[in-house]
C-alpha cells in the first residue's frame, strides 16, 4: 500500500483529504505544519507528500525546497487555493514538483492525480 503524507495547517483539510485517499486505497500520514512534515519524513517512508503552500511558520515553498535538498527522489505535489500560470507550473515541474492541485478539489480529481503521480 502506497503511503502519502498530507501536510496542511487546517485539520479539516487534512481529515477530508485523508478520508478520500484512504477510500482510494492509500495509507495516510498527517502533518499539520512544515516542521512536522520534515520531522516525520526523517522517520517515515512515504511515497508522496501533498503539501499546502500557505502555512504559518514554514511555508510549503520552504518545505518543498528542503525536501528536494535531502530527499530528491521523494515526490511532492502542492495543494493550494492560489491559481498559477501554466508557465509557473512548468517551472515548478522542472524543479522537481510532481503536480499542482488546485483547492477545492473533488474526490475524483484528487485520486486521479495521485494515481498518476505514483505510477510515474
């Protein structure tokens, strides 16, 4: 079973995402801050990190950069309410991001995106 870490400072978002992913057959590791995410990555093998960008303290951007420095092979996808241009998305993908999921998302979009990322 593939293991996904869901990182968001809003517990409701983590719970909702976790429920959808568990229905889809994934194991979920919750984290509620960038710092908690980085701590858990050191002790837990995960296949994918779904990472909110806008969090207090350490932002998702900072977490992504730190993950890529120490765990370059770990797949990371941003989840955000912020729309970005295709050009910015292409830049992020070239820097190692696996995908960019726009919130709010529906169940099928989330599962299809996660399935695709983990098949690559």
